[in-house]
């Protein structure tokens, strides 16, 4: 898996994701909290959150890549 897109209105907690190739995480369509640990990823990672008024809290741990 190289990318992940999450949408909806229920909180998402992925805990630890073991993929070393995650490069894109898009939760801009999520209207609830999002938590994930992508520390296994060695790719440069881009994480996009929801900046709207219904956005939930976002907690993301990234890996060793040059993240943005």
C-alpha cells in the first residue's frame, strides 16, 4: 500500500500501520478524529487533513522519509 484515503464522519484509529511504502495519507474527507502510526514508512510522506469546521483531531506519527 502506498496511499491511504479516509472519508466519513466516524473516528478512525489505525494504531500501527506496518507498510514501509506509505507516501500519501489524505483525510481531507473525514469529519472526525484520525489517529495512526506510520513510523514503519521509509518514503517521503504527505499528510492532508480536513481544515473545515467539522474537522476532528488528527494525530499522525510519520517514518524516516522527508515528510511534508
